[in-house]
């Protein structure tokens, strides 16, 4: 009898949150972050101590090793540096970090 082990690649994520005073500013920044691969996970509105309301959004995107600063830090930031080169996109990896792992896929 032969035993077969099934190995599932685990997706790694990075997370970010942002807080804005108005819904319009939140939507504007969410659209910008969406262009950088960030996905909205949850959003909520709450009252701050002073009585003002604020929107908080939680975002995630697939983790990429050796990535530059998170996109949320880049929004609205002006620098003279050129952006760090990112790893080439491999459409076959579907967001999984398969570097250095050995496994075989068997149909069930």
C-alpha cells in the first residue's frame, strides 16, 4: 500500500489599515490602493473622542518577498528616489510563493 501526501501551498498576506474623516476621502484612497493590489477586507465608521466620526478600512494583498514599502505609505508621499524594482510577475504562480519548495501535484 502506498501513501500519498498532499501538500497545499499557503498564501501569505500583508495587511494595512487607514483612517479617514469622510467617506469621500476613504473611497478616493481605496481606489488608489486598489491599483496597487490592495483589497478591502472590512470598513467601519466610529465616533472619535471629540465627537467627530471617522472611517477605518482594513486591507490585504498577497505578500511579495523583497517588496518595497507598502503602497499605503506611498500614497501622497513625494520622494526623489526611484522605486525599488519589483520581482517579475509570473502569471502561473497565482500569488503563491513557490520558490525553494518541492512538491508534486496529483489528481484525485
